[in-house]
C-alpha cells in the first residue's frame, strides 16, 4: 500500500519507518527540513513543504495514496487546514488524522475524516497488554477473557507441520495465521524486509524459525503457550 504521512515528528517518523519495514511505500511530508533530511534514507521519498498552503498540497501525489495520514502533533490550526485542503483537492482519499485534544477531535469528526487516532492513548493500552502477556510482540484485548496476540513461534514448534501440533494442549487457543518475513523491493529499488500473512493455513504448513504466530484465545491459555520452550 501507499501512504502519505504529513507531519514527521516522533509519531509520524516512527509510523513511516514501521510501514516501510512492513513493505509499504511511504512519502513523508514536513515543513521542517531537519525532519525530512533525517528520514531521507528511511522512507520511500520525503518532501519539505508547508501543507497549509493550497498550492503545495496540490503538488503532492496524494491521489496515488491509499491513505493520507495527518500526524501534525502540536499545531491544531495547521492540522485542520491540511485536512480541509486534502478533502477539497482529493475528496476520494481516505484521511487518518491525529487528534491533539478533545476539541480538535470534535472538529475532525465534523469533517468526516476516515479515522481519528490518539497514538499516545492507544499505545498506552497496547503496552499495558503486552507487558501483561509475556513474550508477545503485540496484544489486543477483545474483552475480559479473550485476546489476539502476535508471538514469535516457540522453538518447540520450529520445523513442525501444523498437523503435528496440538494447540489444545495449551487450552482454548486457535492459530489465526502465520506472519512470515520476506524481502521486498519497492519502485525505487530499495530492499526491505516485510511480514506477509500466509492466510488460511493447511495441515502441511511448516512453522519456520522467525515465524510470528497470530493467536486467538483466553489470556491464561495464551500465556501458557508463550511459556512453551
């Protein structure tokens, strides 16, 4: 997928690097030349420009992007102006905007953006879940009992066919899919390592070292599996 990220502070820069590591293409935009120069080697392409100026917005390839992420983190006026200009010139583009404050989020809601995010709040929740689930790379609580987690395949599963692994030994646990790392080259010739979901799994699928298991189940049972050696 292709993303345009406007605002390359801590959150925007981290998001861009993560998306690149997942194999996506990212154009980073910021009016601070220090931010853009630091990310030249990390993102697909960077542009130093002021997105509150209408002529600058029209020169960005936002119409080619799957999502435009407005991650400006301090200037509410700049964020809202940027969102308004994107909606005016690229009405079909899905906009994900970072909410800076309660009032800012309320205004964004009236602008009908695709999604409003609060990365600090979301990260705090995910971090708390991950701390409580030993060994997991990512944890998402669905309710008080069930979670979905990503965890590196335990060594005991390496080179084993799924048909030979009995997850029922660990309680109520289901394997949703496997994320496998593979190299990918973008249109600029840069090679990145991305995680690719294998989709629906068959009994003859072999778990490789480095695979990431996406698991669904009860908290205690998932923790038991994470402790498997």
